[in-house]
């Protein structure tokens, strides 16, 4: 089966940039469409007790600004390739949001990098990509 609807998880890391580029190459071969997803993580509950509402608001604003910057970067990469793509910013747990979105748009492939912005250097597979590989309904391509 050709991969026609490709969801790409984009967190702004070099790894996710690579993943996006590979997804573009693939979409060109399959005449597929690219759906980029960027997920903003809410502040963890353990932390919320110790910070003010103003600080939470500031954090959320910062995260949104970051996502908008990522969006521009991602769109530049896509535009350079001559393809078109949609971009969606979601809030919540990255792997869950990526998978829910992939179900919603009836994707047939999810592409992610093997690592992202966080994590340890020695880690071969980050938690987001590992969860997606384990639990998604779609085929997954992990770019190394
Ligand atoms: N917030 C996010 N929004 C969209 N895609 C994401 C997000 N976080 C990760 N991804 C996707 O998952 C890939 C792997 O990132 P992952 O989060 O698993 O690794 P990590 O950040 O190095 O480790 P960890 O998050 O477990 O500390 C990224 O290259 C990207 O494709
Ligand atoms: Mg991560």
C-alpha cells in the first residue's frame, strides 16, 4: 500500500527536521500529502503547585511562540521542496496527540525522528517515538 497520508511529528529538533525531509521525499514518491503536527506540553502537575498563574501564562506564551517559530521553519522546508503541507499545533502529551491526530485524518503513516529536543544523548529512541511505535494504529517510520 502506498503511503498517501503522512503525519510528521515536529518538535523543532534537528532529528524532527530530518524526519520531515525524509517524509517529503517519500510523499513525492507516493504523491502523498504531509500533515505536520507540533505538540505543546502543558506544565507538569508537580510543578504547578509552586508557580503563580502569571508564570503559567508566561510559560504558555513562550511555548506558543516557540511553536510558531517551528511552524515557520517547517513550512520553509516544505516550500523549498515544492510540496504543500498542513500544520497543526496541539496541546497535551506529544505521543498521544500525534496518534489521535493520525487517527482523525486517517493517516497511513507516521514519521518521527528517533530523538527530539529532550532526552539523554545515549538514548537511541526517545519516549515520544517509542510510544508511537508501540501504540499507534498506523505504520511508523522512525528516522535515524
Ligand atoms: N512535542 C512534539 N511535537 C511533535 N512531535 C514531537 C514532539 N516531541 C517529539 N516529537 C517527535 O518525536 C521524535 C522523537 O522525540 P522524543 O520526544 O521521543 O525524544 P527526546 O525528546 O530525545 O526524548 P524525551 O522526550 O523522551 O526526553 C522527534 O524527532 C519528533 O519527530
Ligand atoms: Mg521529547
